[in-house]
């Protein structure tokens, strides 16, 4: 979903994604990597602040599945997959 929404997000100057209540779902093995999978409720807010698109603003809440991988370089966890499951 990150790739699918990239063009949509490009229209807005301000994008805010607030995750709530991450719930651990499972661990997955992807090749030689271990990913942790969480179900995450979120609120998304996008806003056109410079007026290119009529100062539009939209908000949505939903549920997404996030998959995280821990980096070997700095041990930080990063999102490698995001699937919006709000309409499933």
C-alpha cells in the first residue's frame, strides 16, 4: 500500500500518520530475516497547505498490518510492508 499511495500523498503538503494500539500478531521468516507483524489502528490526516488543490484536507481512521525488520547496521526496527486492512 505504500507504493499505491505514493502518488496520492504527493499532492499534499502535510501528511500525518498516527498509529494507535499496535497488537503483535505473529513472526514471519523471510529468507534469512525475521519480521515481526503487528495489527495497528491508525488515524491518517492529509492537508494541502499551499492551496495548489483548494486547501483540501482529509482524515481517515483504519486498521493496517505492519511488518517490521530489525536492521543489522543500527538495530532499529523499520517498516518493510504496510497493508491497509480497513475495508477487508
